[in-house]
C-alpha cells in the first residue's frame, strides 16, 4: 500500500475517522475488483483530495469486527465518514470521479 493510503484496523479505526473526512475502502486480497480499486484510490482519488480528506483501507479478513460493525456483506465497500459519522456508502468497483465527488460532497 502506498503512503497515500492509511491502513486501518480495529485498534486505530475510531481515532483515524474521528476528525475530518475519511474515505474507507473495505477490501480483501483475494477480491479482484478490490485489487482494481487500489490504483484508482492511490493515483486518482488520494492526490485529488490531498490535504482535505484521508483515504484508508480496511482488510476485512484481518478486521472482521469492523466489517460486521458496518454491515459489510459485499466488497469492495466504500464508506465515507465525516467527523466519525457515516455519511455515504457505496458497494462495488467505483470510478475515481465518483469517489472524488463523494469525498467532496462530505467536505
């Protein structure tokens, strides 16, 4: 994972999303669409919102508790948080433009 993306888990999740806008990608290494989403997040979304929002990933295999907490049934699942509150949720591979719009709507 690149320096543009935060790796979140059960231990650091709440503190990481507590302030500002955070887009969180719930993914797994075996998920093909999830693998396709990572470069979109790294190369398009993170640079477009740099300094205004955080882009993070949660491996659902390693952090099952978070997947259960947010009712993740299909991945990739993208959740946008503002000051710790869920403001938008999307399921499936999304375009960079759609993700940037979702983040900017929350800023």
